[in-house]
C-alpha cells in the first residue's frame, strides 16, 4: 500500500498521476554539463529541470489541443526522449521554432546551477537543505517560489526564471542531501511545498545520525532510526558530534568523525558517499520538480505559465515612439503595422504574446505600457498622437532602456523617431542591456530636409548626432534605417517581417567593399529569403548559384520581387530559393547597408561559462559575457535539429564556430565544437582562445556545419559579444525587500588581466536612493575588491514590483577600458499573505487503492500528470504508480 505519510493527491494539480519513469541507470545533482567531466554520464540539476519542464509542457499540450490541428496523443511520446523541437513540431506544426522556449529553459537551468557558484548562495546551508536546516530550507524554497509568482505577475519573466531556478536547486538538493531516500520513501515529501504543514520526525541536535566511515563509499553509515536529517558541509556551521557530513572531495567536515557522508549528488564515490542511491534520489527530484511546475501552472493559469517558459514560437512586439509634433506620419505607420500584425496573426502560433509601448519626447519619456492583449495594445497605441513642436534632440535612449527592461529576451524593439538622442550618455549602458537581454533594436529614422521648420533647433546639430543609434543597433544586431515621410509606411513593413522567426545570414565580406561582391549561402532549410539594402545605391544585381541574375528593376524578376522606397530596397526571393552560393554586387556612394534574412527553424543559442573546480561542486559558472584573462567556455545549443521534415533520416554535423571582429569582419579564429550528451539535444562546447580574451573589440559568432548530404549549414548569432575587462558581480539580500526597508547589496570586482583603475557608478530604476562605500578601486592582476551598497525602498514603493540596479565600472587613464555593467533585479514584496502557494484542492477526499494490474505502457523517460494519460472508471480516474492501479474518487475534488 501507499504509505499514509504520502497521500497521492499531493503529487499533482490534477487527480491523476501517471508515472512511467525509467531514467538512465545513473543520475546526479551536479550543476550542469561541465560537471560531467568529474562524474561522466551523470544527470545534472540542468537535466532534471529541463526534463521536468518538458513533461509539464507536454501535459499542457495534451490538455489544450492546438486550434486547427489534431490533438496530440500521449502514446506518440511514450518510449521516446522528450525534446523541445519535437514537442513544438507536434503541437504548432513543422518549422515553428523552439528557440525562445529553449532559451527560457536555459535561463531557469543556469539560475539553478548558479546556486552552487555565487558567493552569496554556494555556502548557505538554507539554500541547499544542508546541516539539518530543513525547516529553514523549506521556508527559503517556498519564498523563492512565491517570488517567482510575484515576478511573473509583474511581467518580469527574467527575474521569475532566476527565482525559479534557485527554488528548483533547493528542491532537488533536498532529495540528494537529506536521508529521505534512505528512509525508504518512494514519493516526494508531501509537505515540502506547504509552509503550514509540519515536516515531522526531524532529527534534533542531540540525536546522533551517522557512524564513522573511512571509505569513499559509505552505504551503511546512517544509524538505524526514522528521523529526517541532512549532512553538514564545510565548517559553517560546524558539525556537532555524531552528525552526518555531506561528504566528498570538497567537504572539509567529512574528515571529522564521524567521517564519510550521505550525499547522492553524483555517480562518483569520490564526490558522493551514497552514490549508489543517486538514481532513486533523481527520480524523486524529477517528480518533485514536476509537482512544483504544476503548482505554478495552477496559480498563473495556462497563459501565464506559457509566458513564464515562453512556450510559443512567437516574438513580442515592442514599439518606442517619438511623440513630438513632427511625428504624425511615423506614429500612423506604427499603428498600421500593429493593426496589420494583430489581424494577420490573430489565433495563429505567431500571434505576439507580449506588447510593449514606450513614448518619449523632450524632456520626458514613458510611462511604459505592457499587455498580453492585442486589442488593449491597439487601443493604447491609438490614443497616441503627435503633440507640440519639441526641439531636437529627444530622450530616445532613456525610452529604449525602459523598453529593454520590460521586453522579453530574444525580442525585437522598433524605434520610430526623427530626432537624435539628447541622452547619448546612456549609449554604453543601453548597449550592454541589449546584449544582456539578447534583444535587437532597429531604428526607423525619418531624416527629412523638408522638416526643418517642423523642428525647433536651438543649435547647429552635428552630422554624427545619430552615432549613438548606430552603436546600439550594432551591439544588438539591429540596424538604423533612414527614410522620409512619404516612405515610412512602406519601410515600416520590416516590423512584421522581422518578427517572423528570421535569421540573419552571414555575408562574406561582412561589410560593403566597393567593387567586391557580397557572398552568402542558402541551404534547404531556408525559406522566404529577403535582401534589404539602404543607402545611396545607384545599381545592384543578385545572382543565384545557377548564374541567373536580377537587377534593380522594380517588380517581379527571375529571382523574386523587388521593391524600392526612396533609398531603401527590398528583394524577396521566390520560394523555394536555390541552394548554394549567392552573390550581391552593389554600386553606391558611401557605405550602403546590406542585410540578408530568411525564415528557418534551424538556429542556435549560446552562452558562456567558467569552469569551477573548487567550491561545493565542479561545474560551469554561467556568465553573460567572457572576461579578459579568465578561461572561458562557449556553450552552443542548436535548435531545430529534430524535425523529421527538415532532415529525414540524416542528421547534420556541426564542426566549429568562426569568430569575427565587429564591424570589420576580420576573422579572429575558429574553435572546434565538442558535442555534449545526447546528439539529439544539439549541445556543444568549445574553449575560447586566450588571444580573443585579451581583445576589447566586439566579436560575432558563426556556426558552421553540414547537413546529412554534405551541404553547408551556416548561421550567425544575432548579436555580437564583448569581452568584459573585469568580472563584476552584484548580488542582493537573501530576504525580501519591503516598502520602508533598507536593503544591503554586495559588489565583487576581480581583474584577471593586468592592473585596472576603475570608477564605479550606480543607477536604479525606479529612482530609489542608493548609496555605496566604494566609488573608485585599483586592482592588480588577480586581485579582487568588495563593496557594499544600500538600497532604500521608500514607503511609497509599489508592492510586488521590480527594481533594477545597475553598477558600471569605467576605466581611468590614458587607455581606458570599455565600461563593464552588472545588472541586478530585485522584488519589492507586499506583506506576506497566507496563500503563498495553493493548498491541494482535493487533499481531504478518499483514495482507493487496488492491486489490479494497470494498462501497460512501454518504457520511456516520460512523466505525465493530469487526465491526459488516464481513463474513467465510473466515478474515478485511474493511473499507475509502480505498476499499481490507483483510483481517485471525483468526490474528493
């Protein structure tokens, strides 16, 4: 029988729990893929988190059939490894990209892994259920889940994913660091997510829990008792006599009697004395993670939960609008495009799920308007009109920064203006924020000489006044397009086209060189190839691999359709485009801009990490950018690999990454890719060369490979990267921020590349008071400095809102380094409510258990919850756990 301690209704948000859990024969709780070097074949925190997310996503897809498509069938996924690409292809249709979904999962997984590396969390026993701090650990776990809910409701999904990753790390650690598995438990702890429930049977400080073990493996070192305990790690807090240690290579306490330990973190006895139980611990950790995801889904609803994990192929729509009196045509163009996108995509998978609108003028900007409803966005946009005269310049970059803070990652932001920025001092900060958010910013600038009388200009303006826009566009992977009033509505059509899951194809050479053709490759996974050109172009021609050419004549040609709007040209190739090498020859004055884009599901994500071989666990410390002088790994995740319509039975092969200087395009090197884990996941790692880590110039990443037929596959990352001169780490308090409180923040700065003289600057959004004990610092090679900041939350602060703190390090001296930024998101929470997490809606009803054999399902890595995999039996739902049929009365709901 199922133990009375573990009532089945606690296991999910619906009455049925169908478990077909057959993990590989090894499992572990090390942080991420780099941990596999220490314990090969292990399943990490990252694996458990992503597997749980995929299971709950499949459950959502099963319960919410796609409109206009046949419903998904559970049996089609049994016996198969769950993959994001497969789920998206099955639900949305072939070719719909999973890139945003996989990026969101990556945010959660990296935040999970970071708990083992961040100075403020890696040695805190409350965050890892260590040192018998089980009640305190549960409090912190439930608090992190509550913060996830608050951040998601505040529409800051980046912060929500960070807090979710922290919560999942603690939740999963419970099953590896405690003796729950050793007590013979077969289900997750029923009270771990419920703060008003007792954890019961906790070992007290005077209860001995372990015997001495001098071996690496300690299978019998737990004393014979039924009390719940966990191991002590390190020296804080010190281990009392008779208590268990965490154990393993990094645990100093494990050499003190009783020696040994009880953790089940890895497959290796060198790190995990109870390594023989890691499979059981991983099973429960996975199930508990699914339970936590389901609780969040029940509180956020399906729409909010889908936003949390970006379970959509669609992008967001973000507009930044200049509202001064001369902007009537631009505002109308934005309205037309918004209406067109809403009507064209309504009800389709590509309908935007998030809308952002930020107006600006001089001296004001904002407020920001965000919504998930297209009609509300249209209504708000329709109320904006060009008012007053206004003098150039305007507060454009302040508005762009505000839009970046509220726009989801991997989105496009479109700026409509006819003025240069008054706040050009924000250029570097906005550049860094675009790379942190991985958002592209495109400026549509109407620079029309006929408007001289429409703008009041108090001084002669520099012809270089738009350079800040060029810098932001370059850093974000966007562009600056100059046009005129009569063409703005046509040129604004790029808004809709840029939201259609486009990739930018690499050009060789990357920038225009007079007399030299621009070359790009087309593979069979590309469609709707579009060439955009703007500048003083006198002529051009495009040639396909068969030698067929098309010139600048407008209208339909042998290769596609050509349109011209002033100095802006757009050529849309006829589908399917011929595969192979294409050429573009341009004759022009100055430096025309040429960009080739196409639709495809094959793309890639990337992030960086530093190998950490000390601390609680070996793993890869995730970072948003590489740091000069610090050994750095590049991690690449290829999306769209597993669509059978793309590749059939042949799988592509990816060999290396090309690194290029931006904007010149000089090749900086090629780094070979090493596959990690299952080839189906498309995860690769590469070591960045030391020469690259000494440059201060931006660089781009290009993925190189071949499909199963030997044809070239070539993709470029949307945004370039920069090497940070110093490591800048900003961390917040472990507790909650409340109105009227003063919160301490910690700043850690390290130089790994020569001496540095730095000025430190801070900013807060919204404009709360922030003081610091450090404004300048001198660092030698491999030296660090700590600083303390104090953030004052006024009584008037809105509860359940988000605060963004930015610290900027700027070099002093003859050759100052480029600015380095650290961003920290914090939550201001309302007074704690009693309904932090939902109580089980059906916890009091009877549970009927029958030994009748259940319908058999083939082995798989699938764990599902809800009604989709079960069936009706009178007034009961049935499901299986361990081959036993469970019948749950509908009256218990």
